[in-house]
């Protein structure tokens, strides 16, 4: 959720670090002509059961890092916060 950026966080670059692997995804709804996709950013972490670090570079330029984020659930992140909602 953006506070300085757009509320949907569209355009945010999300990085997840887990088990020595780094994955990057962009928050977007674009798909193809006349279509839209889910804006939630999804990461496949395989059998990672430990807490992960998530870094978000928001469209406003703000960079937020969230540590010890739980896996196997939907997590809401708010621009400027230090903990997931």
C-alpha cells in the first residue's frame, strides 16, 4: 500500500531474500491487450520455512526493508512502515 506513491503500489519493485536466493518482481496489473492481472506480488519460496527479508523500492523513490517476514501467507506492506500489516 502506497502512502506517498499510488495507493495500489503499482510500479513498486519488490525483492525477497530467502535461503540465499534473491527474487525480484514488479507490482503491476498489465497483462496483454484488454486484460488485467492481480496486483499482488507472488514469490515461490519452495520449501523455505524460515522468515525472509523483503525490500520494496516504491515509485516515489522510498526504499523500505521488512525483516523477519513470515512465509506461506499473504502479507500487506505499507510504504514507510518497518513491519508488515
